[in-house]
């Protein structure tokens, strides 16, 4: 089955202009065109587009994605380079997850704090709570948040 750029964009949830940009940057070397020059997308092209989007989500620069594609085109002699690149991306994503977890911990603590403040009608009342009045889970979050701040 063949798809137009608009259909491909809709199916993947990305913009047609992003796909055109990827093509212009040489990230879609396997994509076919009609005799009139119109881009034709097949199911296997979606795999490449999903992989490009995946790598972009790891903050990988387009030039490095292009390098990966070039390694792929070179064949098995670049297997180690490609594997190593994915391990680097894995580390990058793990760092992103850690940073997001720190953010989520802070937000969860603040949700609890403001729920209590609204209920009592006073932010100061919550700030002045004795440690044993604060639920264990929230106390641990607060300690983690303070640790994050101290480390950074």
C-alpha cells in the first residue's frame, strides 16, 4: 500500500513539513517518488520515520541521525558503531528520565503541600507541620527534593 506525504504524516502524528525536512536532510534514502516527483511512502518507510522521531526524542542532532543512516547503508562493517550509538542514546534517555523523575517528585510534593494548604486555609500551617504529622511518603519526597537541590 502506498501513502502520500499527508497520509504518512497523519498516520505517524508528525507534520508533513517535518517529513519534507527529513527528506531534504538525507534521512529518507529509501523513499520512492512517482514519475512526477511526488513522494511515495510505503509501510517500511514508517519504520524509518518512527526511528528518526525516536532518536530526535533523545535530543540526538539531525547530523548524528544522518550518520547512523549512513552507517546502516554501509552495511555490517558498522554494526559496532550502530550498537554503540544506541547505548549512548540509552544513557541519554536514562538521564532524561532521571531529570523528569526529579521534576515529578517536586510536583507531587507541591500537590500534597497545596492540597493541605487549601484544606487548612494556610500555607504557613503546612510549612510548620511537625515531621510526624507529614505522611512518610511525602516526607521521603521532601528529603529527595532537598537532596536534588543540594547535589545540583
